[in-house]
């Protein structure tokens, strides 16, 4: 009888543990109602399009602080839920012409039609005055590829002329960099940063529609008017510029390279920079305004390894009140990115319910993504948590679908072991993983996870985007194309509770929660793969 009684007690305890595990799993489900309520509120006209430095920012930041506090999360920046992000608004007006001069005379390039010129230097006037032009291929310094387009030149007082994208694009060689898949070295932001590190005064990027993934019209609109930047100790160029492909042809015809195939020679790892025997002159007059925006940061402390951190990120900002289109001037940003911000809150809610995190889990709603990933860039330069102890970043941006998706598309597939975590979570949902089918467009470098990757933190940016369980590949493509053409960065990106399908969003957020939950209870760190340009930062 005693043995039977002991067995009964053990059996009851086992059943109790099983019920407790089942209950914990149940409580850790992402709540679809939570997602919808937060998207509807954040994308309402009340929040005025959530632009930094406006009343919309004040409302958004206060809302997020209140919601994190209501969920029981602790302040993530000491005793505060915010991290101040000092920003500078620079409204620059370039001279009407960029003057290219050589031994045989000079010619003018016209502003907007032929060139754009900006600066991130917060001073009222910057210029290039007869700055020597040197062709620097793709403008890349990549030790892991044994590549240096700047070698052998003292760049002080000079302006580099470079190609967009990287040598692998359309080369026919999948082993040259990453073939058609853009690396960070192909991104225009990198090219400006590297030229500044080399000590150049200016950089001119040659526009080419296919490798840039957008036409000259995007350059005209995106590189004019007021621009936001953050205060930084990083070196800066006097002038950051683009010229059209037609202008580049004219420039090369007047130079020492007349007749040479500049694209072909730039794909040779033994390429050396070529002085063009030309100079450039252009100036920019700036109006400077300084202000402070906010990242919102909350934390669930770990039960065992509090100093090891998993970071979920999403940008809270959009474009505010702007040009009226079809009678509407509020750019609500429902998909981009009220959806991701709502996702942060829904995942935070699930973590609090699960009550099962040995490592700490941090939620950061960052500012200024639409102005150049500024909030995450500031965090990367001023991290609240030690990057060496930061296990991974999971980023949520513009998460949307017309229903549950069979695929999980990973933007930046092949960089780190985060792919394996995503595969396991997708398999548990009977889904398959695919790399971004448009990797040549460099989407990995266009959202906030990128700034975490730059400081060595493995990052995951993934959602269903290709094939639905109930909708075909063609139907999903039509859905995505409609958003991109008719709603992306338009006032029409609004939330309609009667015509928004949340099941696919919930499924993606559940997957991202599951990945983070697994990471939060492990005792090792995911690694970068060999060949990733971000591995070196982690090794440092």
C-alpha cells in the first residue's frame, strides 16, 4: 500500500508537471487580438503618422512606454524607458552646377538632372574646390576577399568616383563576392563610409538602374530637401554625391580612361585606383536644426544569465503629415511599421506569460528608420547592453500577409546560424524556408537589424512573403505588388479592421517568439558563417 501510495503521488506530480507545461505553452501564444488593437491604435490619425520631432512622436513614445509598463516590463535604460537620440536636420541646397575640369576645358553637370549632392557635416557651407578625381572601382576594402580599391593613393583632398553594388553582380561568377547577391560592400551607405575612412574629401557614386535596384527618379527625390542624421564621431565626407550614367560616360570620355571598360577592370582583385586627370567643384549651403528623438527600451530580466541579451527591434516612426494624395495627408504607416511595433508588444506579452527566460529579453522600438536607420545606428554606437553579451537581434519591419504563409523568407539568408533557428521554428509550423529571391537589391541592409549586424550581433529578419497555405504564389505576388505600388510610403497605408487578415501576421510573430524563447534558454551563442562580412566585428 505504501508503494502504491508513493506511485500515486509520483503520478500526480507528473500529471501536474505535464499540465503546467501545457498551460505554459498555452499562455505563450501570440494574441491576435493584441496585434490588431495595437496596429489600429498606432496607425490611427491620432498619432499623426509618427514622425520624429512632431506631436506624433510624443504620442507614440508615451503610448509605448505605457504599454510596456502595463505588461510589467522593466525600464530598459537604467531607470528610464527611453534612450535619447540626438539628431541633426540638415536642409542642404547645392550649387546649380557641378563643374568638371581638365586639360581640355570644363563642362557643367546640372543639379537633379545630372547630379545630386548632400552632406552629413553639420556646418553651414561645405564644398569641393578643384578636388582631384580618382576612379576607385567599386570603392571597397574587404580583407576577407583580399580586395582594396583604395590602395596606393593618398586620398587627402581627393574625390573618389565609384560604381554602385559590388563586383559579383552580373559577373557570371558566383564565387566573386556573393555573385548576384549584394553584400554590404555594395550598399551606397558603405561606400560613403569607406571613402570617409580613407580620408577622401568627397565621393561620387555612378548611378545604374539595375545594380542600384531603382531609377534616377528615386535619387532625385531621396537626396533632396531636409535630411536627418545623428551626431557621430565617425569621419564624414564634405560632399556625398551621385551622378547619372550619362554624366559618368561624359566624365570618362574626358578622362585618362577614355575607351576603357571601367566595369570590367573594376572586377579584377588586382585593380588599382586610377587618377582621371580631372577635378570637380561643387558647393552646398545648409540650414542646421538640432533636436532629440527617442528609442523606447524595455526589458524582461533573465532568471539565470541576466547579462546575456536577446534584442527584439522594430521602428516606430513613419512620415507624419505630408503631401496630400487623394484628399489625405496623414501617412499612417499601418504596415510600415505599426505592424512591427504592435508585434513587439504582442511578443513582449507572450514572454511575460511564458515566465521562462534564463537570459534577458529586450524590446527596442527605434526612431528614424525612414530617415536612414538612425535610431538603431545611434544604439549601435551607444549600446545600452554589451554587444559581446548580446546573443542575437530579431527585427520586425512591415510584417503583412493576406493569410497564413507556407514560406518563411529570410532576408540575409546565409549570414549566420540564425538561419538554423528559423528553419527549426518554421518546420514546427509545417513551413519551408527560402532566401530572399531579390537578394541583389540588398534588402538586408535596409532595415534596423543591419545596424546590429554591423557591430557583430547575429540578426534575423524574416516573414512569410512568397506562398500561402490558401493562396497561390501568383496571388501573393499580386498582393505584395499592390502594397508596393499603391500603399508603400503613401497615406493609403491605413488599417482597416474589416479587411485586414491578421492570421499570417500572428503566425510570423509566433515563429519569431519561438526563436527568441529558444535562444533565451540556451547557454551558447549563434555564430556568423565564414564568408559573412559581419563575422569580423563579432570576432573583435
